């Protein structure tokens, strides 16, 4: 079993250029876990990923599309990988 919890704080934009808009800061909290199960003819990995658990509106400061295409909101994905 392997689990990981990550936190990232991005401060509001500063030092903007002429005609550039500012963006607010945001927090990003992500969690992932994976369980590895060995089989006689391969292996199975069961995994769960949860991104942006705080559901903050996050905008990439350097993107030209920051107003129309913010970073994704809260998401949860599960999956199974079979290796043979």
C-alpha cells in the first residue's frame, strides 16, 4: 500500500506586465493511494486519486486562457491496472 498527500499554496500574482490581469492565490490539496497485489501470472494495482479537494478556483498566472480555462476543480478517479 502506498499513499500520498500533497499540498500546494500559490500566492496571488504580483509583478504583472502592462495589459496583464491579476489572479488570486489558491490552495491545492491532492491525495492518492495505490494497493499492489501480486498474482501468479502478473499483478494488480488498485488506485484512487483525489485532486483539488478544497475545490478552490485555480488559475494559472502565466496562461493566456486563465479566465476562460481555469485549472480543474475537485475530481476523484479510481482504477485498476493489470500487468501480465
